[in-house]
C-alpha cells in the first residue's frame, strides 16, 4: 500500500523516533509499504517518520545509482534501530533533496564516512563502515529519525531565502506526482 508522505512543517517530522523490537505489529507489511511508497515517488530512501510513524526505521534502495557505489553489492536495505556511532573522513558537499520537501535541492556538507550499527528486516545485527554516496543517503535518512531535515544543515541566509518556498510546501502549493499530507493546507469549506 502506498502511504502518503508528510510535507515540511508537519510536526511529526520533528519528533525523535523510538526503537522497536522484532514483535512490532505488522512490521513486514510496513516495510513492504515503505518500499512501495518510496518506489512510487522515485526516492532512493524513506524514513518511517515521513509516513507518520515515529519509529527508528528507514529503507534505502540506491540501485538506480549503482555506478556511484563501486564495491557496494547490496544497495537495497532496511535499517532498524540504527545508531551512527562514528562519522569521519573529509567533509564534502552533495546536492540533497527530500520527498517531504519537494522541488528543493541544496548542497549539504557532511563527513564522507560513517560507522553504523543496526538491525535488518530479519532483526539480524550489523556493524558496518560505509562511505561515499551510500553513506550520504544513510546520513540523510538517519537525520529523519531525530527530527532533522536537510534544510537544517544549510546556512541561515540560504535558509531564509527558502522560507517562502518552504511555507508554500507546507500549504500544499507545490506539485508532486505522489500523495502527500500538507500540514497547512486550507480545508475545503464544509457546506
Ligand atoms: Ni528526506
């Protein structure tokens, strides 16, 4: 089932999400829905808070960009209860976008390598070092679990310039080809 994606300004995007255990009700279906929603909106990653579930789960499928990930074999993954325990390497700029913030892309500076501990969809534990663009996608999705959005990382002046656009997104004054929930959308008058 395709789930609606919350748009910028929705308070659920700002919550700190909580860990789950393997008995979390409907986990398998939820993961399937997450992938279906992500594919239908042409995203490479989606975090549970974006579909109004405040749990520490995100999915990634970076297969369309496989050539950017030399050496990475498994580009479709589920991350549950993830913890980034270390970020290192050089800082670099990458042009990020977000399904919750349609039609805005900005260069964001982050470190190039990370170490992450997480459970996969079978609740098998992993402890991995990841770098490059794949690390970047993880950093972006991981931020969602802590209520952080990529526009929080850009400089204040640039963010001020985006303010009007961000407000328009909250109001639903933006065109997307996927279903969204806009926190400031004007309700149609009830007659
Ligand atoms: Ni995002």
